[in-house]
């Protein structure tokens, strides 16, 4: 799988949890989730993202924010969630949908029965207005995802189930 093996190099020896963020086009919200998880100060997560019908590219504002967070821009690409059902793909501990469309779709089978949740956010790429207003919409999603990941990182991850993961959305 492209670039997945490189993600764990140089990471801390503590247990890390794979978390997959899903959205329909995998160009904005899910990419922000991937970047935030991968660069989270706790070091507990390896972030991934995918979509049910991926777009042709990552939204440039999402890519800029991911890079500002410290994510290697070369790792960012819109990809199908089918990649994560392959035998050589990373096994997920958590799967989080971040858009209402993806939450309503029939997801593929995820090996290992990961905990799942829906943390819905409005699509920032649909915001009309100035560049500043568009960037503000992306930052709002980034900040919301960050709050949820901070809560998740503080929980006993080895005991987390889908119900607990879903409750994070209402706490943030």
C-alpha cells in the first residue's frame, strides 16, 4: 500500500491506534482528520482517510492546513475506502465518518471489528465567500476534530467501544 509502511517509522514505542476518517469524496474533512490524528501531540494515533467516491484531488485549503499541522503533503491523496479492505492494508482500531452522506452509506466490511462512530461536520469546501471565510470554515472543522481527538486520546483506548467513541461527539 502506497506510503502506509512509512507512517510508523520514527514513532514512539507506545501502542498506536489506527484511525480511519471517512467522507464521501475524501478531499476535505476526512483529510483534516487524517492529518490531525497523525500529528496529534499524544503520539497515540496513526491517521488515515478515504471516501466512498473519492475525488480527483485533496482540497488545497485542507492540504495547506494539513501541512501547517506537520503532515507530509506527499502522503495526502483522495482514495477509496476499498483500499482499507485489502489484505495488506493497515488494520483499523477506529473508524469515524465525518460527513452525513458517508454515515448513511453501506460501508465495506472492516477486518478486526474496529470501534465506529459518526462525528458529522458541515462540508467546508461548500462555503461561498472570500478566501478568509473559506479558510475559517476549514479551521472550524479542524478545531472540532481536534477537540474530539483530544478527548479520545485521554480515554483508555484499549477498552474503547463504539458507544464510547460516539459519545465523544456530544462531549466536544
